[in-house]
C-alpha cells in the first residue's frame, strides 16, 4: 500500500512570498489532515477535510493560509504572504476511520524555512 | 476544548531500565494513538487503543488506556538505544468530526 505523498520535501522562501504544498493521501482515505509542527512541539491541526468538504479549519490562519481538496483526493495548502513564524514542518495525514481500528498515516512532511 | 498533556517532556534513561510516559486528556475521546518520531522524520504509528482497559504490546513498548481516568501510559521495558526518539500521544474525538489532537511529545534519550 502506497503511503501519503507530499511535495516538496524542503522549501526556503523569503518573508512575504507565497508557497504551496501538495499532498496525495492513501487511496480510498476519506479524511485528510494538514498539521503544522514547529520545532520541538507537537503537531497542531490546521485543517481537516472529509472527502472534499472542510470539517475543521478553526485553527487555520485564514488571512494568509488556504487549503483545498479538489475531487476529494489530492490537497494543496498555500501560504500567502509567508511570515517568519510560519517556519515549520507541514505534515499531511490521511485516515479511513470508518474501518475498525485504523489510524492516521502521515507523510514525510514539507520543511518550510522563511527567511 | 480538548487538552492533551504528556509527561515527562524530556526523559533521559540508561539502557536496561524501565520507565513510563503518561498521557492525560481532558474530555471524552473515542480512540487514543501513540506515535514515534525520529529527528527530521515523519510520525510512525505505534499503537491504536480503542477501549477502556485496552493494552497493546510491541517489543519493549506497552501501551494501555484507562478511559475513566482519561489516562494512557506508554511503558518502556529494558530500554535500548534504538528507542531514542520523540513519542506523541494523540486523541481522536468523533464528535468533533474526527479531530486528532496531539500532546507536546516526550523526547526520550536512552544512554548506553
């Protein structure tokens, strides 16, 4: 079974620039999460999709962050404009919670450095 | 709002010793997960705990869940250097649309 794919793996941008991250979840997984993990901290949920609908975006800074999940499969997360404090690893995860005992599987993440 | 707290946040131990990491959460949950993260890597799923009294073991790690106390433990037996990593617990709430909330993580270092 292929895992969660993310790209790019690394990105360095200047503040006020824009950046986009891409995620391809495990096939058939209806739930997709984007997390932000700042160095030394636990992952913080940014947005959660169920198929192509948003379930929870309460912690997404909507003035600069946006995300979409077209056709309920791939997802993109965009930051525009970036700030220094956005430097973090952005993790995508997918899950199929309707199946008994399954859990969320994480991609390798995109490490963003804003300079 | 759900709070997930782990302790200790940092743990340095000798090889061969036993220790327990604790995970407390503030509201009713549906599932509890333990993940491992190596430096610069993503999160690897270790255990899924589904019900009160659930216990799962894999090698030197054993996880348990007490839903009444809202407490999960990750017990390390006879630690070895390869277990050095950061361990996260995460709590799932179906009533919040399957929101998965993480603790701060426990950074474990096992010294020879």
